């Protein structure tokens, strides 16, 4: 007995075979043991290796200290170095919020503060500033977002309530719309101040919140994704450009520069006003304020705010100018007035005279009683027919008092004033029995969702002046070509002009 016990004591660290019952009990004890979740063991041929958990520990300034992180974006690395040098002068060993805002976003302080707060929260830093490594990590992750839905979610979170981050109120949405509008106007060359901007923003908030004071972030994200996705994407484009190029100006001691964003350029000699909405009798008044035109540019497909490449039917090869125009498809196009009932008269014949024959995209604005404004967007040429027409960009929406996209699909446009046996007038909507908008053939009455209203005025805007100019040039050239007709001797013998000349006393002709 003594020898057996001594042999057992001398074996240190060796495993003694157990019976099957003891092995089962031993496995249960190991499964319930209190083992640290951050460290696990794995047996390899070279021994036992320790692996850290996927949750990386962070420093107080928000950097993933356990990760060997090397930045791959040189602009972000240079920007971090410059911002840290300026923050050190303030006694902060990192990147301070006020330094980031004043140096990177000097003209848009509110946007800069919200972006820095967003980066700070994602880094989970316990200090008021961000460390250099944490700043690089969060900026590169922010710049690396490629999904449009994820981009939209980030900006909705930036403008959420501070006390309740899962909800956003009317003030937050209004601030988001205001920064989108401000940046777009300052980088597009439109220096006009719109007095109806609060009214335009109110139409959006009424459509989102109804009678509620706040809504969840998920609901607001879905609403923007379905209605105004492009507005937020342009702001992200500006932020990405600023973060990537701000170091250039800071190295030279100059503030951060901007970027030219896509937005419709309104005709300078005839800017959109709000006189007709207020009831002022002015022939040059317009139904569309500048802020409303900007809102439509974000809601409608890009074909309404980009110049379209339209070639003449006889052209087989594109010219160098057309190729160059296609390369610059991101450049904005002009929105000019095509028809205004206050100036040209309200009637079917006046509408047809100014609208028919234009082959580019058009926007038809309809102003009814009780301050209601509707829009019918046509991606192509209007034609008189008894069929419903319209391409993929066809859309019907309400602009005031709420901003609502009522229907967006092909074959929802209808215009007929001459074909008998079919309804006459202008209609919009996929259901022929219950159209969303129905105007009679005399342009005197209007039905909106089956309810009769008083029609006050109608406007038509063309969205690409270059297209119309090219078409006019082609039409003039075709008219000149067809004006000169070469006739053979056999054709001239039966030509009606020959008999008219003979009646006038001319009997002899030269070949």
C-alpha cells in the first residue's frame, strides 16, 4: 500500500486514467467551471496557445489597443497629426472636438460637432477627446461605408435626440434638412434666399411625424430611403471629400475647401418665386419656390436634374461635344419655365401649344384650392393618345401641405383632347377608373383622389435646356433640307404647281 501511494505522489502533472463514470462527472465539472471568457486554450503541435476574445479592449481615448492597427489612408493620417499638434497647444493629448470643428468644418460647425460626437460614441472613449489612433480608426471606418442604407442610418443617428438616442424629433429632421439645403445652395451657385424654406421643411416633417412629436430611427430611415435618399447621400459625399482633403489646406495654413455638389441650377433671369402661392396676381410668378425645387431634386430620379444625351434621329455617330457632355453627367442642368397659366392663359390649347413637342423631362405643377400643390413628373415627351404612357421615371406626388409620393411607376400618364370615345383631359394614376389627378378637357375643373377642387393654375418646367436647343437646331435643319425639293421632268408634268403657273399665263418652261 505504501509503495503504491508513493508512486502516485511522485507523478506530478500526469493524468491517471479514470473510469467511465468518473470521466462523465469530470466533464460536467469542467463545463461548469468559472473560466474567464476572454481567454481560451487551444492545443497545437507546438504546445498550448492563448487566444484573446473577439471583443478587443479599448484605451481610455477609444483606440483598440490590442489590435495592431496600421492606417492605410495617408490623408487621414496626415489630418490626425495636424489636429493633434493643434490640440496639444490647448493642453490636450489627443484630438479635441473644438479643434476638429474649427479646422475641418469651419463653415458648418453644427455638422462638424455632430460628426465628431458620432465618431466619439463609436470609439467608446471615456475621455472628452479622441486619441490619434482612435481618430484614424473611426474615420477610416466612416469613409469605408459603401451601403447607402448604412450611410443614411449614420446621419439619422447624428441628429437623434441626445436624451433618447433611439428616437428623432421634428427639430432633428429640420436641422438635417437645413444643413443639406445650405451646403447644396452654397456649392451650386444659387445665391437666392428662399422665404418659403420653413414651409417646405414643414411639409416633410408633417409627412413623417403626423401628430407625433418623435419617431423611431428605423421608421425615419425607411421614410428617407423611400422619399429623399439622394439628399443625405450628397451630404455624405461632402463629408467624405472634406475628411480626405482637409489636410491639404491645413498644411498651407488655409481652411478646408468644399466641393461642387449636384443640384438643379435655376435660370438666373427667371428664378422661382412664391408670389402666386400667396395669391399675388403677377404674370411672372411661379408655383415652385427654390427650396421646393431643391427638395424635388432629391426625391425625383437623377434624369430630372442631369442633362440628358438626346441625339437627332439621323445621327449615327456622337460628336466630341456630346461625348464630353456625357462624361460630365454629374454637372447640374437648368430648370426653366416652359408654361405658366398665369402668363400664357389657363386652357387646354395653351397647355398643348407650349408642352407638346418638347422631348425632354417635364415637371407639371398643379395648384388647387386650400393651398394644395401637386406634381406630375413626365420623363419623356407628352403625346395626345388614348393610352397611358410614361417611362420608369413617371411620378405623382403631393408637395403641399404634406410632401408625399403618391405613386411612382411606368404608364401612369394620360393626355387626350381629340380621340373620341375615351376620357378627355389630363390624368395621372395607374387606375383608369380612379386616377389620382384628373383635369377635364377644358382645364377648368380638377378631381384629386375623387374629390372635386377648384383649379387655380398650372405650370410646366423643362429640366434640360440643352436638349431642347439640340432638338430645335435639328428641326430647323430638317425644315431647310425639305424646303429644297428636286423634281424630275416626269414629276413636274403632273405637279400641281405646273397647272397653277399655266393658269397664270406662263406656258413655256426651261428644263
